[in-house]
């Protein structure tokens, strides 16, 4: 009887390690992707594909901050930079662009070899 309980614990444990941060997931080939659901809509905003989970999570944090303001639940609350401009009147394209900029910056810092062109 308790075999079912341990199976559920294994599934729960596996999910936590597969998704270390909110708003991201790993593709089969190893890239991390981020997306967020628009408030009061069924649609999602694609935030990009990144080589590290941290970069994808930072892109998600940027987008969720723009969508929900300072009360948003962030992966890295201590690393959100003071963002300029209005928070609630951004389009999906603007949010995508700002999130991609942050994610690319974090990816570049984690992978300095990718910047060198030989």
C-alpha cells in the first residue's frame, strides 16, 4: 500500500530538480526556455531560450515584474534592478524585448567564451 506514496514522492522530487525556478523549463536538448502567461488572458509571452537556468529565470523575473509590479513573486528578489518606465502599460513585445535583454546579459556573463569570435 505505501508503494504508491513513495512513487508520488519520487515524481514530486523529480519535478523540483527539473524545474529549479518558476516560469522556466528545459528542452530535451538542454536549452532552458522561459515564458509567462499574460494577466487575464489565455495567451503566453515567449521570453526566449537560454543556455542556463539562471538566465531563463532572470528573464522570467523581469517579465513578471513588468506585468505584476513590485509585489510579484520573483526567483531572485534581491537581483531585480530598478526598472525605468511605467510598469502596467507595456505591450507583450516590449516585455519580451526587456526580458530577452536581461536573459542574454546573464547568459553572456555565465558563458564568456560565447562572446569571443575566433
